[in-house]
C-alpha cells in the first residue's frame, strides 16, 4: 500500500498539508466540506503537491516536516515539483 503526503491550496490562498492513502478521494472529501476541519470553510481546494511514501509512519513524519516549513519554503517545494 502506498501513502501520500500532499499540499492543497485553499480558496483563500492558504496551504494545507495532510497525508492519505487515496489522494483523489481525499481531495473530493475536502471539496465536499468533509475533509480536515481547517479546509471545511476554505473549499474548493486544489492539489498543488504530493509525495508517495512506503509506510504510514514515513508519511506522517514527512507531513510533520512539511508543516514545519514556512509558507515560502512550501511554495518552493511546490515549484520544484512542478518542473
């Protein structure tokens, strides 16, 4: 099973980072207002970045690492992935 860490951009231009085993389903949940509490009033969201990791523990660790980054560093991460 694969695990994913992702960053979405909310309608208010803020960034949210999370982890999941199914990105498409998770983004749909965020956009239905049934995702994370943070995104409930900020949908629609747009997927801007994701990484695939081999274990839940690694995904959760990477999520924490990304959440510690400044907004600028998160945008750099997104920009690097887009290239």
